[in-house]
């Protein structure tokens, strides 16, 4: 091992050790103290808007020089509105009930043992993420409120912005005697992951947020349990019983409202019985918004007949998370065909059906195997803020422990507390 590698290992071990110590303190920290720290952080974020934008500009300039896509640059950008939104998100988390100590179940046995299942923090959570600086704040405050220490390892694209945000967090934590509860890894050297992902004696959970390559690397190399925030190949299916105006409105919103995020639609399916009539109408609205359509054979025929531009879809298009104004379009033979297709090429993130047929909606909602499924609503609502969670630490596409937007409750485990009065097992 080179001196450089040894220094990185020592750095990460030191961070993890400090986080473990902080987690034991946080687990019993009063709600009032945590909330006070969060309120102070929200105020400090707003007061530091000019500094944050200055540091963010450094990342944007570097990103342009390094050829970041427009989608990644959009994710990276901190505007005054987004800074204000970050602060508001912190205040919302502060206002939420503290999950720590909540009683989940209680059983009193025949021998009078009082067995209680209590919600407790997980411990130390490592979050590995790319591009979006708001993740630094969201993850830090959710972990703090739920009694967890966090280790944040952001991507190089947002290094200056993340460092500035972490400095604000550290300032507030020190003021409230919670030093070490949130730490940003001060390097983007990927070699640190080789150590971080193996510290299962000090870190209890890893949450990766980013591209498929990052998530697969973490899942394949970690000895710590991983909750995956996998890619968002989201689908909107317009059923034969759909309201046409509603269908157009929802499809356009799901694709165009903010195409660079994981809950934006990437595939649009439409029932064959209404495709000839409705597809051209929706396609025109999408094209007017700058969307490039990638069509299967049936959809291509309809678009061509109406002189609407498109590209022929390839097999890879149905599984692609574009994160930009590109949408794959498919004509479905039936509701069953649509469900089967979504379960095959979707990513189990967010999928929607537009229909006035309650039976069709029920079949879709129960048959699509995704973390969130919608009836007559845009996929863009898959978000911790929109779900009333204040923020989210990620949107899990796993099935174990947490699924969908991860808020405070999903950042907790539980333990059993048993009250007795002299009971013994022996007869």
C-alpha cells in the first residue's frame, strides 16, 4: 500500500470512528436539541445564499469545461429559489414528529412480560452520491432528525458547493455540541470507497445515489448493507378509457416538468384502440416542448401518417434513463401487454395509468411491481417533499427494509424492550 493509499485509509477510518461516537450520542439526543439545530441551519442556509452561489459557480464552470451534459448541469445548479427551497425543506423536517422512541408494537404475555417494539436509529449511514448539491442538505438533516450520524461522499461535479454546504452544517453542529454527526469526505478520490465500503464494524448502512455504474460498484463491493436508489425508468400508460385532455396534461408534465430527475417519465405507452386518435395530439404537445420521440413500429406508423417527427426506437431505448427531453413511445395491445412491458423494461421506480376505468386502474396498481404506482396523476410526485416527508434520502427501488421515498421512519430500525418483574424461563 502506497503512502497516499494509507493516508486515505486513515482519513476514512478517522471519519467513521468519529461518526460512530456521534451516533451513540445522537441516539439519545432530545428532540428539542435536534430541532433547534435544524432551525438554525435553515436560517444559515438562507443567510449564506451569496456564498453558496459563488461556490456553485465554480462547479458549473468546471462542469462545462469537462463536458457535463445539460441534464447534469441543470441538476448541479443552485438558484436562489433552490437555496430557499433547501432551507424550507430543513424547516419541514424540523416540524415532523421525531420517529426515535416511537412504540411500534406491544405485547403482554401470559407470564406478564411486557414486550415493546421501539423505533431506534440505524446508527451510521454512508451516502455516496453525484451531481445534486441539495442531496447534501437532505441527507444530513434527515439523518440528524432520525438520530443517525452520516458520512457524505459527494461527486467531484459538486465538490465546491458540497464543501460550502458542509461547512454550514458543521458550524451548527459544533454550536449544539453535536460535532461529528455529519461529515463530508473531503476528497473525491474514488480510492476512498475501497475503505469506506468495508467498514462494517463502524457503518451500518450505505445508500448510493447516482448513475447505474456507481450503484453497481457500491452494491458489488460493499460489505455493509446497501439500500439502492436505482435508475428511474418511469412509465406512463394511457388506457383506452382515458380522458384525452387529462392524458395529454399528465404525459407532458411527467416528461417535461423537469426531465433531468429520476421521477420524470422515460416511456409513454398508449392502448391501440385510441392510439390513432390520441397519439398525434399528445405527440404534438410533446414536440412543441422540444421532446424527441423514439417510436416502436406501430407508433411510428401513426406519427408518420400525421407528418410528426420521430426516431425508430431500439431495444435499448425501453430501458434507458434519458434524463433529458427524449421519450420512448409504444403502442400497447392491451392493459396486460402494458403491465408486462413495464415490469420487463421499467426500473420499479414510478409508473402511472391514465384511465376512467376503475377495474383497469386496480389491475394496473396491483400488477405493476414498482415502488410507487399512480392512477390519473403524474410520476413527478414521487418525492419526499410531495409525500409529506419533508425531504428524502433517496427513492429506494429495493424491497427489503425501505421502498420508495425514504424519510425519517425508513432511516430507523427497531429494538425490543422488555419489562419484567422477576420472570425466569426455568419452571
